[in-house]
């Protein structure tokens, strides 16, 4: 559960950092927006894999 909270906090930190960086700009490139969204998606995928571990049957 702690790992999940850490990942969520990391995602919030990333959002806050990028919002503060981009807030003063009038134009943001599609590449920058896609990079941020992909980074957030990867963080969320890591949360999902921690909560739903794959069971190996032997």
C-alpha cells in the first residue's frame, strides 16, 4: 500500500512541477504534452501492477 501512495504522490509531484513550468507559457508543443501524459501513464501502470500481482501456478 505504501508503494501505491508513493507512486500517486510521485504523479502529483510531476503534475505540479510541469504545471508550474508550463503555466507562464502561451504555447506548449504537442510533444511536451504527450511526454507528460506518457510519463503519468507509466506511473499509473506501475501502481496497477503492484495492486494486481500475477499469480504463478505450479
